[in-house]
C-alpha cells in the first residue's frame, strides 16, 4: 500500500465516525418496504449510515437494538457516485430504499456477507447465507431520515438515519 494511503486511511475513518455519530439535521425522509414476494419480520433495528463517495468509497454503519450496538467501516467499490451526495427525498429513496424488487438490501453495500452477518450477530440476530448468496432473513432498509451532506455539495459524504427490518420469502 502506498505510504500516502496508509497515512490517509486512519484520518478518513476517524472523520467518518465523527460525522456518523454527530449528524442530526433533519433534511429528508422516505419510507420503503420489503422486496417483492417477501414480508417483514423480526425486530426493527435503528442505524446511522455514512457514505463517502469516490475516491474514498467508504461505507460506515452503526446499528442499535435496545442497549446493544454494533458497527462496521468498510472500503467498498460497491459505493458509487451514481447519485452523488443529495438530501433530495426522491434521490435518497432511489439510492437507499431501492427500486421495487431490491428495496434497500443492506448487503448491496458490502463486499463480504461475513461483515453483515457479524454486525447483526453482535445484536443477537442470526443471519444465514443461502445457496444463492442471499441472507435469511434479509436485512432491508425500510426507512430513511435525517439525511445530511458534509460539505453541503454533491461531492461530500452522506450521513443518514435508517430503520432496518428483515424480509423473509412469502
């Protein structure tokens, strides 16, 4: 790894965590639901997501269920600049809740299902991968609110609060 990257990564992660834990402006909201041919089950989990768009491509999540908390910060090529940083409710809905049929699958932001499985295991929720690369039950972002861009332009990092529920096939 290049020396400049080694020196930059801890600073980026620290900044991501500060923004993740401190964002509180209410600027946008949306609601979604489980993917088609499925239903929501189990507990709702609250979370805060921070997305740093390329060239950083950082995805950070902090989850809370009752008094339990978990989280992860990952560098992921799955984080794209497709929509940039926006607080527009329509863009937020498209980006994080997904079009009908995909409806905000949390695993779509992670290169490895093991990270998703671990952050929910720490909350006492067991997820099992099936033979098709899906999780059972499938964590789905069903509500998005408090979206903030820092700095307030299309190249900044997005921070938002989410509700995650679990979809199971009907």
